[in-house]
């Protein structure tokens, strides 16, 4: 009887873990953090009045860290599409456990076959299951820090505040949870640049909602395009369609603007509203969202351009 109960407990635990893994969203654009901020990718952006709380560094990127390893594959080359890797650490762990035969052990194979050896084997099985559940629980508890919304009527979406200056760092530019130590604003962001950022916000949202790959490719870096294409493909496979309409910029502020060799970067804190709805691809029925009500979102969008080329979306971070 004790062996039967132990096996049932093991099956239930693994079933729950797999269910949680499958139900956890992929690195979706909504609420995701992906792309590249050049040498500042693994540093938190400067806080602004629009996004006053510290935003975590980019979580999903192809940019190298200080140890020479990469967060998600090789660094993309200009003009080339780089496939993105899907899934996270938790999914990889579950896959490894399944491949390793843990499910078989808990359902009767592997260690379960030695259940007749006595109480010691039962304790070992219970410890294994408990350890797996504890690890998964800790992983899925982690959530990005959410910033408080900043109110106040503005004459223009872009605020007039300038980021503070600070001396250049003397150490490594590797991964750090603290904001980048260099100057926050070492290149000038002009009015036409701000207009380009606002226009790109609306155009990228609209192109994504219409699943227009060509327009997205023109307005984003190859890395960001690969993440968008991955999400659109996942939606199509799941029989869903994410429509985004009525995007309007409410507040915006330059968090950081700098140059690395021939590439200029600008990280902009943006608070905007849009009607963001998930629909059933076949019937058009609403799965998530309200098609009659706009919702507000605060994100940090990083734009990059080379020489005198156009600005393109290079990274997105939820504030």
C-alpha cells in the first residue's frame, strides 16, 4: 500500500510540474525583455520619471557578456536573420529530468523497481520529488520588477528632463544589475529623432498586429525581428492572432543615448496605450483582452542606427 501511494504521489508531482512548464508563457513580446543594447545590454537602464523603478537588464539577448559567453546564441550580423532559441532554464530542466528517466522512476520504472528493497528507497524517491518541486517553485516565483506608473499632464510625450552625467567606468562592462556607470546622454537626441521614435512605436505595433513581416523587418534589427517572428509563429501554431490597434504615446523620456563605434543607441522610456487583444484565428472570438478598451503599458524601447541610416528597434524591456 505504501508503495502504491508513493507512486501516485510521484505521478501527481511530475504531472503538476509538466503542466506548469507547458502553461508558462514563452518569452513573448508582451511583458518580455529581449534584444540588444550594445555594451549596455547586461546593465540596467537609467531610471526616469516615466519609468522610475530600476528596470532589470535585458533577459534574452544574443549579445556577449563579460565572460565571452552569449545569452542566446551567436551575435547577429547586420542584415542577416538570426534564429532565436525558444524555451528557458525551467523548461530545459524539466526536459532533462524527463529524458533522464525520472518520470519512469516515479511511475514504477527505474528506482521504483527497487521499491521492495524497503523504506530507505521510498525515502530516496520522496527526496528526489521534493527537490524537483522546490527548484521549480523557486524558478516560477521570479517575476520582473514592475514600475509604478508616472502621472501628470504633459504638453508633449517626450519629457524635458536630461539624464544625469557620471564618469566613465574603469572596470569591465560585463553583467551587472546596477545601471551603466558611463554617461547617460553622450549624444544629442533631436526633435526629429523623438518623432522617429514615436512613429516607430506606432508602426511596429501596427505591423505586429497585422503580422506584416516585411514592415517589421524594415523597422527592427535582425535580432528583434527573429523574436517577433518566433512569437507570431507560436501564435499561428496555437490558432491565435494578437491584434494591436490604436497605439498612442502618452509620455516618453530619453533614459540613455550613446555611441559605440559607428552605431548610435537610444533607450527611451515610453508609456503608451493600445487596444491589445488575443483572438481565435478561425472564429475571431476574443480569448484575452477587451476590444473596446485601451490599456496602458510602460516599456523601455532601445533604438539603434548605423552611420546616417534610419533608427530601428533594437531591444524591448518591460518597466
